[in-house]
């Protein structure tokens, strides 16, 4: 079973539920209809993004930073300071705030999820803490320290002296000025964070690890080479030991990594179950259809099976703003029709168009897109009832329909089979023009049968000769931006 993950903005979701039901709703008293809907749509995992306690100093920063304030105005024109909760990735502690239901509310929510056959994913933010985390004053040695006055650092007075601590950063972007950078070159920092991870793992079924590649030994050393190490040096990779410790206590625990820079395979080898496939997202977002096909045909099967496919998340532009409706349908079928973990973001199914700054705890009211909502309902229903995401898969290689016709490069075709007498083909034409190709399903006994071919997302129905498909291939001629899910069964 290939997971289907739903990312919820926890703060916004609970606020909206409270408004809908006319009463205060937190994690401990979520209406049962929510769980039933997730189950009906076929989700297997729920990611509660933004569940932990945000640092108060990070919220102060979020209320005074001019660029953030401009982003609030664009996303939520009627915003007020009460809407600013601070970044959920600048943490004060791994505890659920009382407003969201507290630790008891989280326990109840997880238990009810599990009773419905779903699992809980929570955030683990390993690279840094919030500015106001207690360790900044009580244990400054755990952080990257710098010469006083160094850019992208701040002073902290512990009562025994003043330390200059670096802000967290991705080396290719400005520092996150609401955070403090932990020093993973130190053995004690790694030990403390392994303990934190074990505590988080006891309360959920998996974690989404923020910017996981920043902790890799070589990456960290290069990023912080200008700041000397002070203290006991760690050996080995943090993730190797951390994942092993958690798995010893919770053998089925799931690790998902946010990762970029072609380091996905590194983290899979270290032990992550799933890693972001940002290449696929970028190819789709930039309409690079030939590169999309090459990417999916060239990567190893195991790599693809352990990738996270998405059209949007809290860091990316909304799919309904980036894509036209036809483009959205194609990209949605592809991202949900691939092996691996399929991620759907809060609001994506309704066609939300506003990318919300993570510092805000309220979303704007946006009317749903009826056409897109109907498409997703039909698509998710078809996936739940058939082999896609549940059986054996194969990425099929399209062939030119005739000489000088190069439109075969516009296709991605994924074969799924979960029973010997039926199979499904995900067929997408990524191009803005009609395209044609031949493709040969790799189905045992294909040639011995006549087949019925039905588009589960449309009205088309065909009869195809299995011997001809085996010998010559299945001919496909599809309209621009086609999104078709064909179910094959023996003809009666």
C-alpha cells in the first residue's frame, strides 16, 4: 500500500471547524465526520503541521518584520495581530498548546485516527529552535557560536556571560532570524536531539523532518566552517543513530524527509522511508514535460517508491494559482498515480489559491472550485476502488506512433496491477497539443484475452485485442492536457 498523506494546517483547520460547528473545537473533540471523510477519500496518514508550541520571541519577530507583514497583507487583507501565531518551525518546546487541546487532546486525536485505520504524522524540526527556547539561555553550548558581532547572529546573556549564537539557515538563502542554530558537530547536541526525537516518536506514527539534509555531516561542516567547534565532537551521522534508536522502540515508525540538492538518495540509504521529490514538482510547475518523462523513467524503481510526490505544500505556491484547470487535472492524476507517498495539502482539493504565510493562524475565506472539487472526488474514489497505489507498478516507456512524430515525449504512463485479471493505466499528456504514442503493457497473459478499456475519469470505453497489444502495442491518441485513468478487464 502506497501512503496517501493529507497535510493539515492545524491552527487554521481547528479555527475553521470551531466556526463551522459554533463551538470550540480542539484536537480532543474533533467531530467524527472529519475522520470519516478522510477515510472515505482514501487517506492513510494525516500530517498535523504546526502542532507544537511556537516560541514567543519568534512571534514578536513575526509581528515586526516588514517583509512578513507585507505577506500577511497579501494573503489575508483583514489580518490583525491576533492572527499572527509565529512560525511553527521556530519552536519553544515539543508540547501541544492548551489552545490546540494539549497533550491529552493529541492522545485522543491519535487514538481516534488509529481506530479509523489512519496514522498520525507530526513535525520534527531538528536543525534549529526558536529564539526564545529555554536552551538558548540555559544551554547555549548546544548552539553554533560565533565571534561577537558576526552577521546573522544574536547575543544571549546566560547570567554567567554573553554568548553570540547563530541564527538557523539554509546556506543558499538568508538566515531564519526567528531561530537559533543547533550545532550538530557536538556529541552532546546530537544526544539531546535524539532524546527529543524519541519523545516525539512516542506520540505519533511518523515524523516529517524539516530540512533534513542540513544535518548531514558534510553539509553541516561546510555550512558552518566559519564558526569554530567548541566542545565534544560527534562521530558519524546524526540520522543513522537517531533512526536506529527510534526503530528499536517503534519498529514501524515512519520517517519522511524534506530534502533538496540531489541528496534524496543519501537520506534514503541512511534510513528514511520517504524523501521529497522536488525535481518532479519543479518539472510540472515549469511545464517541462519531456524532463518529467525522463525523470520518471530514469530513476530507480526503489527510489521512486520511496519518494514523496506533491503539487503543493505549505512552502509552495498553490496548485490552483500555478496551473490552469486542465493542467491541474493532469498534474493531480500524475502525482496521485505514482508509487511512493502521495501528498495532498490542506485546501488543495477545493482549489484554494492563497499561499498562507506559516506565521498566520487564519486563512482567508475562499469559495471552492466546483469543477476541481468534483474531479478530485472522482479521482480519489477511483484510486480507492482500483489498483493505483495498491498493487504492483511499472513506469511504461511510450514509443513514437509514426516516424517524425515526437509527441510520445509528452506522455507519462504508469501501469498498476493488483489482480491477475485486471490492470490500470494512468495516462497523462502533459503537452498543450494532441499527442499520440504506442505503449506495451507488461501484463502476464495479456495476449490471451480480449480486453475492455474504460476511462474511470471520463466516458470513453473501448475493446482491445490482447494479442495485438502484445505484438504491436496499445495505440493512444489523446487530446491536449489529457488526464485519463484506464481500467482494463476481460471482455465478456
